[in-house]
């Protein structure tokens, strides 16, 4: 049985979440562990590079 829709939705511009599929807040909230791990690995790498340069500068 086919039922007709009485009220069709009106066209309006898409919100940012509808346009992109997610917002920055949602991305950070869902991936904060991975972002923190990447920052930690980057900090260790930069410290090791600085330390190696300082040792071999003499």
C-alpha cells in the first residue's frame, strides 16, 4: 500500500555538519587518544634530534 507524504520538507541551506559530515569538535572528541599519541611521538622525535645534534656539535 502506497501512502502519500502530506508535508514535504522545505529546501534550506545545509548546516556545516550536514555539509561536511562532521565537525571539528566531533573529530577531536572521537580521536583525542590518537592525536595525543601522535603529539607524544613527535615530541620524543624532536627531543632525540635535538639531543643528537647537541652531542655531535662538539
